[in-house]
């Protein structure tokens, strides 16, 4: 019974270690694809995003119709 319990513990440690390894691998993969060297740029790292510009609009008062501020 002691050997069975020890082998189960080893199995759970192995499964947990594998899950942790896959999690760390996924995080490093995401970081690599987010910050990477673009072709033609030697030594310069860029952060890529989904959009090129950010707009800031100051609105005062209550918005009754969402189409007016969006235009």
C-alpha cells in the first residue's frame, strides 16, 4: 500500500510539473510574439498592438443617444 501511495504522489507531481511547464511555455510564447524583432530592424524591439491611434473625447452631460457622441 505504501508503494501504491508513493507512485500516486509521484504521478500527481509529474502531472503538476508538466502543467506548470506548459503554462510557462505559453507565457513565454506570448511574450515572444508580442515583443519581437521586426524584419530589417537590427537590435530594435517593437511592441505590436491592434490599432495605430487612440482618440480622447471629452463629453460633458448626460448621453441620451449614443449615436451623437460616436459621430
